[in-house]
């Protein structure tokens, strides 16, 4: 089965569906930050734990950050 978020966002979905399913998602230059985290090293910096990349106004990929710190 294709990847999807717990709320049902899938590859190929339009931006309007991101906004409807994940109203707290933050727009970024590459897409949307669906789930945010804060890097605790040095100055706190927000990052996307789960992101949605866009191409042509549609979700083209999901990104996932795994902060294993070299483990």
C-alpha cells in the first residue's frame, strides 16, 4: 500500500488536502512541516520530523527525520 499519514494524506494529494487534514502544518520552501521537533543542540532550531515535499502543487514525497545521533 502507498505511504500515507495517520490522517490519510497520500502521495499525489493537493495542498488543500494537506491544509484540511493537517491544519497545524507549517509551510516551508520545499513543502510542509507536518510534525515539528526542536533540535536540542546549541541554539534550538525547529525541524520537520515528518514533512511533505511538493511538486506541481501536489505531495510528491514524505520526509522523515530520525535523530539517532550516530547510534
